[in-house]
C-alpha cells in the first residue's frame, strides 16, 4: 500500500468503517510512514475537537418558575390513585414502544452503513489488486454459468453493451462476512461493480443513491436479491445503468 491508497482509506479508518483486513493494511503502512502518521494524528485531533464532551446546557433555576407563571392555570381535578397508576403505566408502555422503535431504526441504519462501507471497500480492492474478474468475458452466457455452485443464488448477468455499458466478466467477492457475486461492467474508462447478495425475505425496495469515499452507490432490492452498483461515474450515469439493468431484468 502506498500513501495515495492510504489517503483514500484513512478517513474510513478514523470513522471505524473499514473491515479488519483493510484496517490492518492501512495501520501497517502508517506505522512505517512518517507523513501518514502525522496526517492520521491530525485527523484524530480534528475529530476529537469536533466531538466535545460537554454539550449539555443547564437552564437557570428561575426559568421554570417564569414559564409556569405565564401559563394559564390548570383546572382543579381530583384523580384517584388507580387513575394515576394507570396513567403512569400507559405512559411507560408508550415510551418503551417508541424507544424500541427508535433503537431498531438506529441499528438498521448503522448496519446498512457498515455493509455499504464493505461494498465500497470491495470495489476499491478490485481496482487496486488487479483482480477485477475471475471469469473474463463479454458473453453473459459464459459469465452466468461460472457462478453455479459458488453461490447459493444465481446472480443475474445481463449484457448491456448495446446500451453503453460493456460487460467485462464476473468474480466471487466477500462482504458482510458472506460470499457475493460481482458482475463487472465498463463505462468508457470507468469500472462499475454490480454486487449481488441473496435477500430471500426482503420485499422489492426502490433504488437509493448514496456517495461514500468519492464513489457513487445505487442500491436496491429486487427478485430476492440485494444489489449495489458502485462506480466513480456520475450519479446520473449510474442511475441510467441501474434503470437499464432493471428494465432488461424484467423482460
């Protein structure tokens, strides 16, 4: 690994988004490179400065009294002990349900972000290691059978050469600790990795465009598959690729 490669991955290292293998590679390079050691220290100092520990502000003691003094008086009411207890119980139940929902949403978002980071790392690894394809062919009838027996699902391999996206081949890759199919395309001099992983219970999900570490990612779910198209082409071109792929898939 050289300094240019480390520059690309160092932000992900600081944010804790690298898988263990890439983290070790970056850390090994930094250990022997004075320039990158200084840069990593600066990044961590900057991150620490952006996340101060004391963000809590305590309101003045008299603020509550001043606010209550401006509110209309509440009507007098006598509540039974049972009504009070039932009110507390209902409030606790609602709060628990709301908290659990928020927790699930946060965990789901964090997990999606982690998987997205691993997909981008796999894309970057394929470019750096000169291991873009295991089976090199522009013939979809050659690439698709190559995956037989290597995955639990047959990935869709579609020739989009006539639409401006040349099929280069495919390879077996790993993300989220599972084997995934990578179908490789070229747009002019740019590489597009289309990663496919089984999602048997997932409903069809509309495409979402994101950007991470300088790469654009179009992700969606269809036909029991999670799909991620990753490249450094523009979001519009990557959207065009995804739409043409989906249209051909439904024919």
